[in-house]
C-alpha cells in the first residue's frame, strides 16, 4: 500500500467518522477536549555500535491540544478520531566512531567518516488526524489503536559535529579537525529535507475517572520517517511522540 | 526540561578504519653526525602526505636504517616498523592496513643525504604548476631548486578553501596561475567569498595567499591561523628580496561579520622573514600568521610594507633588515628558515578584506651573500 493511498484512506475514514456526528448517531457520540504534555523525539531505525555513548538526551517537553470524538459501535467496540495540535522537540548529544556524516550548507557539502561528538536538535509542530478502533474493557477504561496522518507546520532539524575529526570522503581521506565553537565545528541544517506529511501508527489509553474528567496516554510512531526518501545525509529517523494528559468531556 | 543521561553504549566498539602513519622516527647511534638538527629524527606526518622525507647530512650512511612508526589505533604496517632497510637505493614503500582490514595506505619513505648549497640567488618564477594530485580541484606549484630539480616549497591555503567551496572550479580558488605574468606564467592571489559554509562559520572570505612553508589541512577549520606554517630550512644568508607585482584592491572592505567598512581600501602583504627555527629549549619552530612578523626568533625581515595599488607590473626590491648576527655554524646545520609570504588581503587571517582584491606576483628573487 503506498503512502498516498494510506493517507487518502485515513482521511476518508476520518471524514466519515466526523460526518457521522451530524447523523442520528450523534446522540451516542462523545466529544472530549484534551490537553497534555508531550515528549516528541526521533528514533533511528536501529542503534548501531558506531554510536558509542549518549552524552545527553533531552526528549523535550511540549504540549498537545486536541478535540477528539468517540463513536460507540456494537458491544464494547468504538471508533475514535479528532484533530490534535502537537509540538515536538529533541536534543541529543552522542559520541560516535566511524560515523558517516554529511555537512551541508546551501549548494556546498562535506562528507566523510566522523570520530567525535554529534549534537542533533529538532523541533516540529504538527496537526494530527488519528483514526482508531477501540475496545472498552470497562466503562471507565478504553484502549485504542490505529493510524494517523500529520501535517507539519514547522520543521527544523539541525546540529553540529564537534570535538573530533572528519576523514573526508573515506577513512583514508584528509583529516579535518573540528572544534567546539561555531566556525570550528561542522554545522548542519536539514530542516528543508524533512517531510511535510507524516503517517504512522497511533495507540492510546483512556481512563474516565469522572463523568467529565479523564486521563489519557498516547503514543504515535511515524512509519514514513522524518526525511524525504532521497535524503541520505543522516541515517533514517522516525518521529515518535508520547503524551500524557487530561480530557474534559463536552458532550 | 527532562534530561536523561545514559551511559550505555551499543554493541562492541567498531574496529578502526584508518590507516595512517602518524609519526615517523629514525633512531641512529650518532644523531649529531647524522642529522642537521636532532629534531629532524622525528617527523609528524600530515594526513594528506604519502611521502615521508628525512633530510640528513650529505655524508650520512643510509644503507642500514630502521625507521619506526606510530600508526592509527589498531592499524598494522608492512614491512614492520623497526625493520632494517637500505635507503641508499631510493624510497622504501610501506603499506598500512586499518584495524578492520578494509582500508590501506601506501607511504614512501626517503632518507636523502643533503648537501648544503649556498646559493647566490634563489629564483622563483612560478612556471611549474599542476592540479593537486588527490582531488584535481585546485593548483599547486613547484619551484626549481638550485640543482635543477623541482621542490614543493610553495604552499597555499587552497586545500582549506576546498572545504568550504567544494563546488569551485580551479580558477575560482584564491590562488591561481596567471598565464601571462611579467615573464612567462605568474601567480594570482584573489580574496574570495567562502560561500554558505563561510557565512555560517563567520569566515566569510579567504585571502589569496602563497608562502614558503606547508599547509596543515587538519586544523584548517579548528585553528586556521596555525594551519599556515610559514618557513622552510634555508642555508644562505639573504640580502634582499625582489620581484614584480600588480595589486588591485576589491571594491568594498568587509569586516568579520560581512558588514562593509566605509572609506577603507584593502591592503596586500609582500614580505620575507628569516628566522631561527629552534627555540631556546631546542624545540623545532615554524611561524604562523599571528607571529610571523613579531616572533623573538626573527633574525632578518624584508617587508615591502604598503603595497601601492597598480595595474602595471611594478618591481619591488627590499633589503633584509637584520636584528642579529647570523651564526654560520647554525646556518650550515639548517638552523634557520625562510618564509616568503604573499597575501591579497593583509587582514585575511581575521576574515577582513575586500572580496576581489587581487595581488599578482612574478619573478621573485632572494639575493643572498656569503660571509667571508
């Protein structure tokens, strides 16, 4: 299934779920306003042994706001959708060995094998539309799972290679030392290479502890990756957002 | 902000993939009779070098020598470090293999008995140039030595410019050949824009430069002022420094941040310095952009000073101003170095100058005298 078809299917399903709210089923539809803290990071598909040490990992602490609707189906099953606004950021600093790296600015680039430290920072804002099926084992607890599409309205990805050296082109190429100060280190900025559309899987857990108030936990993982498929300057990274928050039932 | 500090690492450490000789040492029983300077027995090898040359006294016996090497971590070398070879038949080739076995580099090691030549005049005509053999991106120059062979005494920072402007063509580099110089080919030094990398790094321009010495690519980015290593051993007593130049300053002088400086005209540099190449503690010394005109080790300086803008080939002839006597014994033991330095923007080291400033030079002479 290609990406466009998944996005189209997801959007149509979501539209259907939302559209149903205007129909007689409306009576049984539940609508929540949700707000939560969000940790938004990006994970490599695998952590290889070229990353020797995580000096520091700051997944960022942001917020998410949303309006979400639940449509009961037969028995304990339901459909769930909505619209969320999410902020994500990340700041990771690691020590690497034999690490393939490409430093790019404008039309100029410098690539090779890096030994030293790499700081990577990212920041994203996105609108997310989840479409989930759910099961409620009790009146108070619900489990949800499905897909989401996200549209990024702000995307940044930047960082620098520092306190180390690059072997330009290959391990036997010229050795270029990089210091720690701007101008001495190897800066990169790949924000322009990030995808605007993300899609992936989305799982959630709700606890309705009060007839209006509830708590929720949500985890999304983007399957199509942070960067466009023709981008190879850093290894594939997948955005992962986790959030914890509170919900208020308006209907 | 939540901050997690993790001390684990992922899998076992990967094997090294580098295959360098980092230093080369030649131990002999009688170093004072073998080397001109005791420090000549140890050489730090640039990552861009694949030829290692020990210049030794003309009467040194080079039939049975056992150079030793330090290598990239985990790398191995064949023939072995410390094995005995005959260097009288030319270079000995060593092959270094990386720890992971995937990469190799070949080095040629030469031990060259060197006769001290006391020349009356050293000629630098800039007729011998070619694209650099590694990248074929920029020009390098060879000079004609007194015995007629070619030496690579001239260095430029062109290789450093390549880091910031990999897309530049050879004639867009700061230092380029000039087909029609004063006589035959000359050389042109042009202050260039360093592009998007340069702007990001607050290194917005690169002055064209050319000097007697070496360029240490490794620190071009982290410590640019010390990448230009001014000076080569020099065994004659210099009297005067002559040559021909044209100089056209670029339109607008800009500061470190790229802001125009109104009312200022760019200036060029043309000078030669003669200095003792070991300090009081016996350590080998080269001079850098930040001390080439101020070091305590300077013995004589020939500085044109103000380089008047001119589109016509103009001769300069500057006498070396001596600050101390020349020690003949030290001179014969390669204890002095000479650095001729040309730059199209005097303040290029602090990234101040006018893009487009152009200094062309040709037919450079160092006129030397004998102390009877």
